[in-house]
């Protein structure tokens, strides 16, 4: 009976770690879909995944701290869970209100890192120095990833938007984007006027922007607005703003180097004393991390800001590759946003009929309808 209980506990932590990684994959590939559509089922799925990813990783860390499964190498998964808590480049916040909770995430980082160190410390005398150093490097990568998320949340908070002068939009831009068609001109125009778009989003006067946009042809204006909304969405809800800074790129490089060196050290470790299932899961976590980092690099390369940076510095081959990725991620023929704008019903507000379309309200409405249907 004792062996059965131990086996169940082992498989439970296996399942928790794999679910945590699965949620990260889901968030990476669906996090940016909200920009293109307003499907409620999709939004609800992303909302559940966004909340569940953090809760699941925190629960798994707590589980590791309570159960002494570290003798079989499962302690090595604690830093991976910190990396998962750092989130994905395509989604750091689900709503603007999430950005205002950056201090809560900072406190959570301190607590979860302390918990992970405790899990690590419990098995420090049971493993080789190569494995311990590999785990420490993974801790560094996880702390950096979580730090990127907190930085992104803080940058998108209301207070940061109001206090910022928008200097991160005042960048060296090329004289033009050397690509065929009017779409490249629309992308270049969007980059030029992003500082004015930022002023509008931060409740500052935007008369100059309105004058500039009013002189455009309607078709070009629509495409410029779509690109600008997409770039503003990225700055508010993803890690795009952080990865446009020199410090952000350096931190990303540090985390990637730590991940690679940790993997090399893990390969050199004698793994004969560890269970095969644990080794397979650890290799899967490494492979998954490399895969997500590679995908994130492609996302970074298809950014309009990356394209402008490469064009301004005359890196023609890389600029052409970036433009190719840009036309895939930001296709000219497909709408780049949902074509839906929330409106305030003044008469409904005066009558006290305020309708909220948040996911929280949608869930409450669904539960209410279900309860009414069953007659509870």
C-alpha cells in the first residue's frame, strides 16, 4: 500500500508539470489571437488558460515542497515552474487591470523563488555538482523570465502610461521600408506616428495625429490604423515593449545562455540513478523551452520595430527576412484587429442597465443560465 501511494504521488507531480508546460504552449499560440477576433469562446479559453497557468505552477511548486520526491530528480523541475510563471511573449496581461497588479506579481516572484530554493535545498546533498549547477542556471533563467513579465506589466499600467513621455517610440527610423507595394509605406507611416498614438492612449492631446491621418487616402488610413492598433496591443498585453530595449535584449540573452548551458550540464550528468520517466519529462521540458524560445525569436523578428531597426542600420538581408515574416504575421489582406469597438449605451446607463462584457461577467451569466435551466 505504501508503494502504491508513493507511485501515485510520483505520477501526480509528473502530471502537474506536464499540464503546466501544456498551458504555456496553449498561451503562446493563442495569446495573440485576441488581436484578430472577438470570439467569446476563444476569449474565455484564453482567460481560463491565463489564470490556470499561474495557479497550476504555484500548486506544483507547493506540491514539490511538501513531498520528498526530490530523491528521483523531480526537484529539478522547480526552476522550470519559475520559467513557466514568467509567462510567454505573446501574453503578459489579459486585461488592462492585470497590468496594474505588477506589484502583486513582484511579491509572488519573491515567494515562489523562496519556495523553489527550499525544494532545491532539501536535495542539495543527493545530487552531483553538475546537476546542481544546471539547476542554479535554470533558476537564473526563470527569475529573468519572471522579471521580464513584471517589467512588461509595469510598463502597461495606467500610472506608467500617464507618467511616460513615450520616449521609447522616438527611435531612429529608416527613410523608407524598401519593399514592394503600398503596404510597406503603410507600415512605415505607422511607425512614424506611434508617438502620437501613445499620447492618445495616455489621454494626451492628439491634434497633430488627427491632422496627419486626415490627409491620407481611406484605404491606406484603414491599414495604418490596423497596424498601429496591433503595435499598441503588443505594448500593452505582451513583452514587446521590454524586448525593444537594450536591457531587455541583454536579459533575454542571459536567460537563453543559462538555458543552453544548463542543458549541456544536464547531458553530462550521470543519470543512471534517476527514473526513466523523470529523465524523459526533463528532456521534454528542455526541448519545449528551446522550441518556445525559437518561436519567440520569430515573433520578435516579425515585429515592425525590428524591421525598422534593421532597415535603419542597413542590414538588408535580415531586413528582407524580417519583412517576409512581417507579411506572414501581419498579412495585408487579412484584418489585423477584430473590427469591433466597445460602446457605451447612454440610455441604458441612465436606466441602470450597465452591461459588462468581461469574461468574469460572461462566466457568471453562463452559470446563472445553467442554474436556471436545471431549476436549482
